[in-house]
């Protein structure tokens, strides 16, 4: 598990000049692009942090965008972790789930670096993310569990149906814009109250809200939101692991 995780971490930016610095450059570039489009062009104006009083669009955006990027990376790359290691699987037996788990752990390492930088940036602008940092760490672990559970399911599906990766690419784009990450949820709630209720079923909407509560607002998420993400995350992880284990014995043959 440790060796595979180290391999994933080192292999991401192998033979690049910036190395692990790309884990910061990529999110910053994406946030800058979204900030220009939604803050300056579309004039999206989220409310100031409560009670932090922060009114910085980039920090508000990063608080939900970084968790989404982590989730997307774990799901998309985890889906291909079995097919991508076909030669290794066919040569020697080892617990196949370690391929999915090591992929998640490598992205969690990158996610931790990005969140540490966000904490420092929030402190510089007068926020107080350290007060709720323990809850943020718990949310990171829960999000990793949720993403890994989905990756387990998709990794098996991708072995049997190679079209899975193409469908997932489209689905992740739709999921991204169906989650209030680059726009405030108030835009939906004010215009379509019924749709806003449906939004609450989306686990990533709850995660986005929770991370913004701890990082941007400087307060704890509601008990309802925390209970929801705990139940969904652990439930999806258990479901994904059980399905993966049941299909694990035939993976080498199907590859």
C-alpha cells in the first residue's frame, strides 16, 4: 500500500520542472479562470462569510472547488486504476483494492497540501479557519471515503464495460455544474425553491456547504449536514468495497 501510494505520488509529475508544485499551479489557474468568468463577467456575488465577514470571491470559490477537484481526481483516476495496471494484476496476486486505495491516498496527499495553502491564504485575509480545522480534516477524510467508494464501483464497471470512462466523463461535467461551486446556491433557491430542495440530495452540495462553513464562514456545519455526509460517505464506501471484493476474483480473467 505504501509503495503503491509513493509510486502514484512520484509518477504524477515525473520529469517535470516544477514537480509537486504543479499540484498548486493547476488549482490556482483553474480558480483564476472561474473567478474571472463568474465574478467579473457573470457578476456572481456570494454573501460574506458568517461570522467571519470574509468577502473574497477567490477564497469562497476555493473552499468548494478544491474539494471538488479532489473528488473528481479520485473518481476518474480510480476508475482506471485496475485497467491501467493490467500487466501487474496478471503477473502476481495481491489485494486488488490496494490499487484503488493507493490512488485515493496519493490524491489525498495533494489535497492536504492545497488545503494547507488555502488555510494560510484565509488567515492572511482575516479569516479564522484554524478554529474549525479539526472538522475540516474530518470532512476531508469523509470526502475521501465517499470518492473511494464510487471509484471502487467504477473500477469494476470499467473492466467489464470500457465505455464507462466516457459516460463518467460526461456525468462528472454535469455533476459539477449541478453543484453550487462556482455560483451561490441562493441563485437557485431564489429562482426555483423546489429545485433547491432537490439540490440538498446531492452529496457534493452538502460537502461544498460544509467546507465553506469551516473554511470561509469560520463556523461548524449544521448537525444535519454532518450526519448526511457521514452516512452517505460510509455507506457508499462499504457498498463499493463489497461489490469490488465480490468481483475481485475474476478481474485478471476479464482483463
